[in-house]
C-alpha cells in the first residue's frame, strides 16, 4: 500500500501540534498550581474549561470568563 506524502505530512503535523498542546497544558496547570489550586480539580466533576480547550471545543471569547467562573466555584467550595 502506498500512503500519499500529504497524508504523512498531516499526521506529522497532528503529532507536532499534540506535543505542543501537551506542553502548553502543562504550563497552564503549573500556573493554576502557583495560584494555590489543584489543577486536577479543574478536570473533575464535569466538563471543565481545561477539557474544553484540550478538545478544541471552547469558544475563544469565552475562555477567560469560563476560567474565572471555575475559580469562583472552587473558592465557594473551599468555604463550605
């Protein structure tokens, strides 16, 4: 079977972008942790903004407000 070079290039690009995405996710999680939050809590209890971004399902204009909302919800749960 002959695989077109264009398909191989697309697969290589997908792989590279996945590696870059993973690194960026780690940097965001480190920032969240530096603010005193457990980044893993952002990925539990439903569909979080981090998961939405990981899967490319977030709307760019809503990312900041969704993240702020998630921080606020976590703060409320700490009080209770």
